[in-house]
């Protein structure tokens, strides 16, 4: 069992969730059930799946939850241009860190 709070990818994804909540708080009220909800759920799912994978037994399960986190992250970021320009570098950073960790866990599973 790993402590997910020690993983840079979880920390960055958690920071992104908080920033996305602040950003979407300013969206029009009529978007609360649409774009706001979708973006918040997608970003929160990334951090939650990383954390849940850390609580699972073995690298196989951890690997699976990192893959689920990758899929969750692919669904979000439907926001306006100025918000996109502000948040996209953080999204890219989380994707890179998640991919790096996924490759490391995959190599550990195979014994490389």
C-alpha cells in the first residue's frame, strides 16, 4: 500500500482539481449541471483513481487505476479559451507525470 499523498502526480492532479473548481465557480449558473459538473467530475476522478490505486494490492491493480485515471483525464477540459490557456499547462503536466508513473509501474510489473 502506497501513500498517494507522496506522489507528485497525485499532488499536481489535486491542485488541478482545486483550480478547476475555482475556475468553474465563475461559469454561468445554467452550466452548473452541464460543463461545470462534467469538468469537475473528470478532474476529481483523476486524483481519486490515483489515490484508490495506491490503496490496492500489487502493481497490477495500481497500474489498472492509473489507466482509469488517464481515461478520466481525457474527458475534461471543455472550457473557454482564456481558462484553457491558464489550465492546459497544468493538465499537460499531470498527464506527463501520470504517464511516467504508469510506465514505471508497468516496468516493475514485468520485472524490467
